[in-house]
């Protein structure tokens, strides 16, 4: 197994010991020489090797969704959450467990978002005093497109899984980039909102870990809308929550959602219009 030269000597030595312990010979054998082990900290660095990126094995236990998405964009052939089991590694070496291309939009039929009549009232309630009419209208027209890529076959297959692995979570999160690719030729603004609607105000989101004013105002609204309506909606893995419990999670955090993820002005307005919001939701979801 040839270890990539772009890794530090300490990491290279550690990987050699680890692979030897798994029973793999450290050689320049032709069958193994095209394989690369890449440290996630190098993801944003130029790749100084002639090894094809789809042969990369990314090995780490500290991968964030954003970093895993970046690896998928680069064409990583296998992403492992350490420790890596022997049989899993052997399967990857044999090429029997390839990672699906989540960014494939070839031969995609025309896609239409599902109707959602609550977007308009939600946008008006929160922004009628801070946004002009044109921005509000744009928001009503583009937020509905945010999850359009989930209609593609590769994402439909993922959504059928009862419980997603960390890698599958990152693959599902790629709908932000894939959807933006789909819509960019037709409407750059829609593409931007699709790409950014899972970015967090505090910079912890994905896919680009943008923060604050780097995120389009409509994308910030889409993030808040997505989170609130997601909490209120019944899902296969979680029951629908009441308005009170949903607001408690948005304003106080629950280990997954945190107030810092949202535009503070929009979140404040949401809290101030608490009574109006719950009435509005019930009105549109009877």
C-alpha cells in the first residue's frame, strides 16, 4: 500500500503501522499503488499527485458534514469513519463498494417542487416590516425550490433507509449542491438559495460553512422556515411537535438545533410573533 506523499511523515508512519496490523503489505504493488489515503485536513489543499481522485480513501473519525461533502465533490472513492474494519477495507480495495455519485444530474427530467402554501404567509408575518415587497415576493417564489434535488433517484434511494450512517447523512446533504447545479442555468438566485439553505449564521452549516451576511437573506429565511416546519411535521423517525415545543428547540437549542444557527433578527421576530405564528400554522394546516 503506497501512502500519499502529501501526508506528514508522522501520519504516514502511523498509517503504515495501522495497515500492517490489518494484514496489508506496505508495497508498491501495481494493484495497490493507485490507492490513496488522504487526511481530511488536506481537503482544501492542491492535490500534488497524479493519482486519480476517485481512488482516494478518506480516513478519519472527526469528519464534519461539510468536510465529507468536500471529499465527495473531489471524487473520493471511499470515506471511512475510523476505526476501519478489515473486511470493509478489503471490499474497498477490491472495488466492490463504490460510493454513488450524488452530483449526477444527467438525463434528469424536468422537476417541479411540491406545493407549499404556507411559505407566503410565513414570509409576510416575519418580514413585512423589514423587507421590501420585491424581496418578500422573491422569497415566496424561490424557497419552495430548496429541496428539489431530493426528487433525483440517488437521493430517493437514500431517503428509503431507516437509519442513515454518517456518510449517508453527508450524501443526503449534497442535495444543496446538486440542486444548485440543476437550477443555475435557469435562475442563479434560485440556485444560490438552494446551495445556502443549510448554511448556519454561526458558520457551522454546509456545504461551504458560510456565516452571517455571507448567506443570502432569503437563504437565512429558508433555514428558519425549514427548521420550524420540519419540527411541526411528522417524520418516520420523529413525531410532529407542538408549536410550543418547536419554539423551545429553536430558541433554546436541543443539541442539534441552536439559536446561533439562525439569523438573530429573524429569530427575534419569530419569538415576538409567537401567538400569530401558531394561529397561522393551524389555519394553513387544517
